[in-house]
C-alpha cells in the first residue's frame, strides 16, 4: 500500500568554507542554480518507492549561500511512498503514514539531522485529499536507524489520515441498504407471479454482487476480513435468503394445492357415501349385482352399498384420489371384494384401519378446515427479515464504531 505526495523539500547546513563579506549588510545571500558547486549531504527518503524532479520550465530548485556560511537547499519533488495500512476497520479506519528522511552513507558521528523550529512541517491551507480522507494529525519525530554499518540519523513526518464516513455512507451503505429493501418487495407479490418474484430477487442479487466486486477492486487484497466485507456479506445473505424464501413459498403453495385437492376428494367421497346409504335404505329389498361388502372394514355392520360412480369424470378423479390402491390384485386393507373410502376412514373407530390410510403431508390427520401455509410464510417474512436486518445493523454499527474510536485514540497516544 502506498500514497503519493508533492513536497517542497528544504534542508540547511553550515559550511564555513563558504563564508564571505556581506558588504556591511548589502548582500543577504547568494543564489546558485548549480547544486554540484557546493557540498551537499547524501539525503534520501527511506520509504520512497518512486520519485521525480520537476524541470518545467526550469529545474525547480535553488541553492542559497549566506554570509556566515549557511547553505539553504530547496527543491520541488513528487514522491510515491510506502505506507503499511491496517484495513480491518475499513471504511471506519484511521491510517498512520510516514515520510522518512535520512542520510544514506554518513553516520551520526559525521551528520545529524534535526528539525528547524518553528513549524518545520507545513501544509497548504486548502489541502485536498482524494478517496474520502482527511488529515487528522501531523507530528514531527526522529527515527534514527542502527544497522550493521553504523547508526544513521533520520527524521520522520507522522501523518494520520482518517476516512470521512459520510462519503462511504452515501456511496456504499445507502445503495446496498436500498438493494436489500427492494428484495423484500417480493414478499408483497403474489406467490403465483413466479416471473416477477424470481426476476426481482435475481436482479437484486446480481446488483449486490456487482457492488461488492467494485468495492473489492478498489482495495488491495488482504488476508483478513474487513468491516465492509461483513456488511456486504450481510446484505448478500439477506438477498439470497429472499430468493430461498420464494422457493419455500412455491413448495408450500404446491403442497397447499395438493391438500385442497385431497380435501375436495374427501368431501366428494362423503357425499357419495351418503347417497349410497340413502340408496340402500330406499332399495334394500332390491339387491344389485354390483354391490360391494364393507364387512371387513366394519365388522359390526352388514351394510351392502352400491359403488355406481356418478359420472366418468368423478370416476377418474376417484381413481386418482387418496384411497388405497390394489397391489397384485388384492386390496391393501385385507378386503377381498371391496375398496375402502377415506370418508369411511374418517368415521371408522378401528385404529389399525384408520392409521393404515394415506394422509396428506401437510395434514397428518384429514382435516376439512385446512389453512394454507404459503401465505403465512410471506407474512412472517415481511416481519422477520426487516427485524433481523435492523438488529444486525445495531450490532454492526455499535461494534465497529466503538472499535474505530478505540483505534483512533490508540494511534493518537502512540
């Protein structure tokens, strides 16, 4: 990680070989444009990665020699300096960067750097920092370095940069928050509108993925999790859960449709059983060849009931209904002649026979007052999703704001 800066660098030292007569104060200093004419310290920037001098229209430098032998060297230079950053709290972080000036070959026995008071480090009044930064604090310090070849004098400018949170709230947090809220609009759409709900959730998911990629592309890759990563993952998870919620609603809607169909089948079987019972009472003296005995299912009853279907459509529906099917030419319930209707199972007191019947997945016991579950899932999601997201927001902001305040105070005291 790095930062770029353009500075006017000045250094002053005394060379008694350059003393001259000022003609009773008439000569304040002599200006030279050739720095090679005087001795200069071997100053360099320790954390420099790249740099250049400015030579338009003339080289931007000068050398002033004062009567007492003092030499002032001033040059304009652009530098790219390395700055290790901790992005764990990004974008609520505070970064500390350094500009280090040292001697390359002269040890402290020969050359010592010191800051010239007052205000050795000065910044322009209308300083503009891109990327949402603001300069929070500037200090001057020393950073002498001891190596195998000796100890070298070093000076450091300590700059503390703080990110402007308002910039990232407007450009990152509010847009992603709106994307998550748009994904919740699918909860108010009818579950039968599959194209509308699926396209809405897929679009918001792609929008979140694009936003997350653009955020990460502007940051250097790091091995730890950043605060913005936590926020992005929360938003992506809620959008993805909205898509899964519709999958659950769609499954529940199909289960509801099956349950309604079973309920209608139960009712038709009851109606048919009532009609058959009435027919038996009226024509008990005229038995028919198509009678079927239910003695196996109702041991205490010898009622003979005609199973004449009302119409071809009803008969086809009855074949698809939830009553037991024959396997290998034998009824499932042990009856050799007849089939057992669910309408009879509902009123049957025989526990074994009642439990052997087929039941709906959503209704373990056949119930004519079935309530659909797809709508309930949408209603529950309308409350659960915003409430959970609000709770995570409270935890996220309280945690990271407190951590940012602690980090800022630690950097200030350090």
